[in-house]
């Protein structure tokens, strides 16, 4: 099968190359920085951004939040089915 990503250098404008499940934690960063978060069931999402700020946003079902995230906090997060997008 042909792989169009094989010889490409990743940049933020490209589609995500992978997605991983997120387990919110107040003490642990994500295994890698996410360039976005996909949310299956909406609610509050408390995140630490790559800019160093902690933010709480309300997101809907099947939402894609295009922001660089290093941690999703357990306290304050009610959204479910979280997935990090990576390049």
C-alpha cells in the first residue's frame, strides 16, 4: 500500500499522523504533546496548554479542539472519550 506520509516532514498544517487515548491526570503530562483533542462526549475540559496556561473550556459532543495541550487535568474535566492528535 502506498503511504503518502512516508517521505513527508510533519508540520502543524498537516493532518494528524496518529491519535491516542487520554486519561486525565492532575499530576502527569500526556505521553506526548497533542496538537489537538478529539472529544466523544462533551462537557468541561481542563487543560494545560503548550503556552503554559491552565484553561477550562466547554466542548460539545464529537468536538475537535485544535490547541496544543501537554496535560488534561482530572479535576475540572467532565468530558469523556478524549483522544490526543499528534503529528
